[in-house]
C-alpha cells in the first residue's frame, strides 16, 4: 500500500483575545490534521471553523524566529495586509513549502481589530490516510469564546 502525503498534526492554542471573563486563564486549544500539500489559507479556514467563528476577517501567519515575529516571513491574503510590504500569499503557499519540523511554533493572528492571537505548534508529522478528508479537527480543549461580545 502506497503511503499518502505528509500530514501535519498541529495544536492551535488561543493565547490572546477578547475572551469573556469566565473563560480567561483557561486553556482553549484545537488539534488540526492537515496535509503538507494543503495551503496556509486552508489552515486558516480549519482554525476558523475549529473555533466556531462565522464572520470572516483578515488574518496573518507569522513564521519568524519566534511566534508573532512581525519581522519574519508572514503569510496572508494580500488585500488583507496592504500595510505590510513583503507579505506572502497564503492561498498559494503549502505547509510543505515551509519545511515545518516537529516542535516548530508560529503565530496565527485573526481579525486585525479584535486581535485573536493563536500559537500553532507542530506536534507531529505523520502520513495522511488517502481515504480521509483533510484538514480535520481531532481534538478540542475548552469552549470556543464567542467571536463577538454579546450586545448589552
């Protein structure tokens, strides 16, 4: 049996956000499996869905020397970050293009107004199962905070 493409098993931790007080200080994370030949835009969509969001906004993946390193390589949809010269297109960059290794961490910043910050950790590299649809969420810790605070 021929092995499928590489599979990244990624942990996406919510590390900064407009989280309501009842969720503050609690771990909120998701485990996402995604093939190496899938794009960073597909990773964004998987995290977006995993956190039960519904209103699309701009995002950026920051892959510098540390998570949230704005001087390192960053990837987004070009129109979302016109203020950032050198931002690369997340729609055409695959995870394989990044050469990610186990232990690597990078930042995912969603919604440049409300500022949802996630730290993504490469937990494992495996082989994809040809009959499984990826990306997929395989683990959840904590309740998803509402995308917007309830109206008072």
